[in-house]
């Protein structure tokens, strides 16, 4: 049995599940380069609770950048949808403090 094939997306999933922020960040960058585009929005959101816990001073900048991307990619969200998303972001921030 030879070495298993390198699958950065699977490795990223595992790193996020383990809460290994540094490794997940490097894998996300590797995927961005490989695919020529950022990681998907749902995966990017999974970084936010980890940022809030491990680097609360940086959380607001990360959350606002993610929210800006969400607004751009979600078409025409309703105020209710936006409120739900912002509440979720605020919950991450509170959990990190």
C-alpha cells in the first residue's frame, strides 16, 4: 500500500474539525492557489469561531471581511437574513471573549 494521495480539501476539513487554525490557514491558502479562487464561503465561515477563540483582537476584521464577501456572493439578501448572519457573527465574538 503506497502513500495516500494529497487532498488539501480533506486535510482542511480535518484541520478545522481539530481546531488547528494555523494548519487550516495554510491549507486554505494552498487551495486558493491551486484553484485560482478563494475557498467557498461556508468553509471560510468555519474559520471565524477559531479566530474568535485564538485571536480575538483580529476577529472583527475577519468577520467584517467575511460579511462583505457574503453580501457580494449572496445576491440580494433580506434584512432578516442579514440580521441572522450578523447575530451568528456576534455570537462567535462573544464566545471568544
